C-alpha cells in the first residue's frame, strides 16, 4: 500500500510516497481503507527532527475511512462502516490504517471533515479536562482561532463556560460565531482581557505557544490555573502544566462529539484538501500559516 514516509530530516522535499506492507488490526482495533487523513503541526515538527529521533518515520495521527478488517473482540462496528479515529503507531497517511480508538463518523460529515476532528478534539478535551473547565468558569484561550483552539472554544462553551479567546483580527468574527469574546493577541493583550474581565479569568489555556505564560498566570491568579499544549520551555520556566497525549489521551471525546456535531454545536473547518501524493504541498501550506482550518489529505 502507498504511505507517507521520510527517511531523513529536512524540508518538505524529504517526504516520500512509499510502498509499505498492509497493516492488520490487532485485538480491539479496526483496519480502515483510509479516505482522508488529517495533517497537523506536529507532522512538520517530526519531519524537521524536533520530536522523535528514529528514522524512517511514517506520519498521521488521525483518519476517517471505511472499516475493512475487524480485530479480535470488536463488535461495536462492522465491515463497511464509516469510522474516524486515531491510528496505531502514527501511520494514518496511507491507503490502509489500523485505528486503536474509533467512533462512527457523524452522519452529516464527509470523510475529510471527519478526519479533521480527532487530534484537535482530543487535545482540546484533554486540556479542558485537566484544567477542570466546567459550567460558570471564565476561560481564556490563547490561540483560539486555530484547530485546537477553536475546538477548545466550542467544547468549553458546550460545558457552560464563558470563553475569551485571542486571535488575529481577521478571526474575531469567527470566534464570536463560536460563542467566544474575541481579543487581539500581541502587545497589550492582558489589558484587553481585563477590559472584558476586570477580576481576571478563572482558567487559561495556551494553544499558541506564543510566550505569554507570565501574562496568563497573572490573569488566572496562579500557575495552577494555566495549562499549555504548545510551550514546553515556557511551562518549565513558569511552573505551568504542559499537557501531552502520550501521558493519557482523552479518547472518550470521539464517541461524544457526534451529538454536538449533529446539534450544530461543533465543527472544524477544512481549509484545504490535498491528494496523498501532494503531502509536501500540504506541509508547505501549513508551515506558511494563515489558513483557517485543517489541512487534510484525501486518499483514493
Ligand atoms: N501537546 C499536545 O498534545 C498537542 C496536540 C496537538 C497540537 N499541539 C500543538 O498546538 C499548537 C496549535 O495546533 P493547531 O493544530 O491548533 O494549529 P493551527 O490550526 O495552525 O493554529 C495556529 C493558531 O495560532 C494562532 N496564532 C499565531 N500567532 C499567535 C500569537 N502570537 N498569539 C496567539 N495566537 C496566535 C493563529 O491565529 P490567527 O490565525 O488568528 O492569527 C492560528 O489560529 C501547535 O503548536 C501544535 O503542535 C499540541
């Protein structure tokens, strides 16, 4: 089967489409014929050699497709079902992928829209769970217009929180549509948040990794009320929790999001789709920034 892989670290040109043996579903897993697979910032961090040291590496956390093989003990889906979820071993950008965690694709979504959801949804849910965001809390999301940020905004609003989000000016109306109050990031951000919340916020989530953890700690009244998914060095320096998926993923979110999607309360826009063979162009588009929404590879 065709799959995305790189055998050395570097720019988008190191990405190759190679032939790999088809994977098979282990106990509790399903194999899908992949129809779409999401592209994430960690893909280019891995490709540049900033994450895992081993080579070669395959890519792809998330996929949507049609079940074509059931692992031992799987009875909640059948061959032919449309599912989306997380790939075993980070190899979803391929013609076939094994999913360890999966759920039915919400009926109103196509494959590309579904493949855009799992990683951002899981990260946002994990962050809100770890922060303890619930009804009545005021939450500040720094980097609220991106994939993880907009997922966090929508999920926090659904939990009954008041959400203030930072974004570039072009995305303020988008944040308001999601149910957040929008402020610009950059110089003076803390003052703009205080204009909306004079006593500060209860909790703050940093999704942008833009070096503002001291401001978030002040606004939220202590480092224990702040969490980042994108600023590891800052988290060490300022005593803020850093959340990463390998310490336990909030996979429960996959089975819960369908109801929100069908109620019109959760969506992640797909900015662009690319054929699998054009994965290098997807990286170029992602690394240059500015696109609102997910980049998705379509297969077949
Ligand atoms: N730790 C984990 O488990 C985990 C999991 C998934 C992702 N992540 C990390 O989370 C980060 C976000 O991922 P993503 O997929 O959501 O990225 P994305 O969709 O590309 O979003 C990036 C967002 O950052 C915003 N931004 C840029 N500069 C900013 C600034 N100075 N202040 C505030 N916001 C700013 C942009 O907003 P505008 O367009 O409005 O300017 C854009 O919406 C990445 O670093 C990724 O590696 C971590």
